[in-house]
C-alpha cells in the first residue's frame, strides 16, 4: 500500500517513515528540505535497509503537487507533517506561518477531496488547548484562543479539515494532538536537528550536555506545581510514530466512527522541568549545568494528556519511559556531533 508522507524528512516524519517501512508499506516522501536534509534518507536506510521514494516538492507548489498526484493515483493514505513549527518565529513572522501551514494544507485537501477514497492524518498539537481548565486534558476540552500564530495554524487547520470532511464523505481524517515529542530512534541514526539555538527543552539539554551551550535556563520556578517548574507530557517520538501507523490503519480499515476524529497522543504523565533535568542526569550519568531564570512568556503552567481515547479506540499506548526518551536523545546528540 502506498502512503504519502509530506515533510517526511523532518524530525517526526522521518521516525514515522521508519515505522511504515518496517511494516512493509510502500512509502513516498515529499519535502522541500526547508528544515531537513537529504542525509536523513541515509539514516533511514541505515535503520531499515531501504529508503522511501523521495521527491523534493514544496506542498505550496500547486502545479507540482497536482502533477505528483497525477503520477501517483494509487496513494491510499497521506500523513501530513509539512509545516513550519517554531512558535517564536511565528510571532515575528505570522504571514510565513499562515502562508506555509494553511496554504499547504488547503492545496493538499484540494488534491484529496474528490478522490473515491482518501485517508489523512494531520499533525496537530496540544497547543490547541492552551492552559486547560482540567488536567489531564481530554479531547473534549475547549480549544482556547491560540497563544501564537503557529498555534492558530493548528486550530485553523483542524477546522479546515473538519469543514471539508463534512461535505466530502469519501475523505476521512484524524488529527493527532501531540503533547511534547522528544527522543530519537534508539540507533541514533535519525533524530531532531534544530536549526540554531534550540527553543525546546530536550534539545537544549542535550546541546548543553555536549558543550555546545554553556547552561540550560530553567524558565520559572514559581509555578503552582510540586517543585515550582512547569509540567509537560513528554512523549517518545517512536511511540508517536507508532500512533500514526495505527491511526492510518484505522482509517484504511474503515474503523473510524466519524469522518473527522481527534486523539491526544501523550503518555498521560506530566513531568516538571526539574524532573526532566534529573531524569536526564540519571539516564546518562552526565551532570547538567542549569540555572533558574524568570518564566518564558506564553508558557502554560501544566499540560498533560488524558489518553483513554487513544488507548481504547486506537489500541495505542506509550511504551517508553522518560529516561528511555532522554537516553535516546543523548545518543543522537553524540552521534551528530561525532560527525561535525
Ligand atoms: P520538522 O520541521 O522537523 O519537519 C517538518 C518537515 O516539513 C521538514 O522536513 C521541512 O523541510 C518540511 N516542510 C516544511 N514546509 C514544507 C512545505 N511547504 N513543503 C514541503 N515540505 C515542507 O518538524 P517536526 O517536529 O517533525 O513536526 C512535524 C509536524 O508536527 C509539523 O506539522 C508540526 O507543526 C507538528 N508538531 C510538532 C511538534 C513538535 O514539538 N515537534 C508538536 C506538535 C505538532
Ligand atoms: C517545555 C518546558 C519551558 C526550554 C512547544 C510548543 C508546542 C509544541 C511543543 C508544536 C516548558 C521549559 C524550555 C528551555 C526551559 N510544538 N524550558 N528551558 O513550550 O511545552 O511546547 O513545543 O506544536 O506548540 O509551544 O515545549 O520544549 O519549549 O518547553 O525551562 O530552554 O521546558 O518553559 O515549561 P512547549 P518546550
């Protein structure tokens, strides 16, 4: 079965491609390489012994996208990762985010909406919940006004898909709302490669541990939490990858209960920033240099997933511990820097 993965050379996409290839799917990747490199294909081949078919295509290029679908009429499922994802950059340059994340989605849906059958998995985010009133967060928690243009593109993206699904019953879609994806494939052949200074906690930790950054800043220790630092639900990227495959199979096996479904993808357990620091130290044996600094603007106090819907309906559950995730992120960091 042919599966198209847009943005399939990126961090999450590459892990999903590995999972699909290992399950013998025929995988087509399109990516414009704006935040990834062709070297990722070698990493995938090192793990799977084969590569996906790759074409350098920008999903915003309507003509090229249309030509791709004409040449590949037998694509049975699409997993759409291609998007820009830096929250801070989206505040600085909102139109870049609306243009890339929304236009690409609209053009993709234009290709899918008139097919006899189409199955779409969309990368959404726990950011749609903002600071939820109740924890753990269920899928029926209200979507709060977005804190950033990036977050807004995920909310609008879900709405666009839902609107199209209402009038095009042959299109079936699932939005996966990821909590905080971390870690890497255990071989260290693929992982997260942030451009410039990392904005996210785990790559900042591994870059500090390897000596690229002097010190981790822990943003705020005055939150109303058990140790004063903010709480998140860190999910191993390989668990996340497995969730994509089961979600896609649910669509392709005609098991979905409505044309558009949403699932939280997290572990169900929240960890504070200091707990992550401690878990990193105990998983790797490395001492981390860190200091407490004031809160970062826009951060919520706590977010972790209610995972019952994903557990029961998808039959998916996170398998890896936080220590596993951090050990794999560290393995990846060491591998990358040994090649520098
Ligand atoms: P990433 O930047 O590593 O991967 C995205 C890939 O898409 C990159 O390879 C990039 O080159 C490509 N791309 C971007 N715009 C494109 C376009 N117009 N045409 C073709 N390719 C394009 O990001 P990621 O962390 O792997 O995230 C994947 C998806 O998951 C994104 O939609 C992101 O918003 C979403 N998401 C990520 C997180 C996270 O914390 N990483 C959390 C929730 C949701
Ligand atoms: C985690 C915790 C920080 C860096 C972001 C996006 C969200 C989603 C996932 C895409 C927070 C603290 C961080 C540092 C720190 N992405 N921290 N020092 O903010 O939960 O979510 O990525 O959809 O939309 O907003 O993740 O990794 O940036 O932060 O203390 O150097 O670590 O304050 O409490 P976040 P993060």
